């Protein structure tokens, strides 16, 4: 995960904890994406989607994305990212336990 991806996830989680739900979502319109007042790249958004740490929560002409439980777990336990990438490559369903560990289903 790139530093930009980690920074974006942290900002989303922190805004969510402060109940600032507008700033907890990535908003994309065309090629522009924003998290609060900060412009982020579409590449960052696609990378986060590929790892399933964010999910679309509203689609129209404007797209909205929010952090997932997987994203929160990766922030709690950064080494989970490697296990997550492996689980995605295997292509089997998985779950994340309360101990922030991946279990294939």
C-alpha cells in the first residue's frame, strides 16, 4: 500500500471517529476525487478499491466511497495488508476475525 493510500485511509477513519461523515467519504466526479478539502488521485482510489479497504456507497454522476471494516483492520494491524493481497490473489472468500487476522472461508 502506498503512503498516499495509507494517509487517505487514516484520514477517513479519523473523520469517521469524529463523526464528521462528510469528510470521511471520498467524493469523485469525473477525474477529480476529494477527501474533505484534499484532492486525491483516481489511482489512489482504484488502489484502495482493489484491496477492498473502501467501498462505493453512492453512485450517480458523483461517486462516493467509504472505509470498510477491512480498511479499519489494516490500519490497526498494518502487516494484514500482505495477507489481504494474498487472499485476494487466491480468489477465495475470506473473513477478518476480531483479532484482525484473515481466515479463508
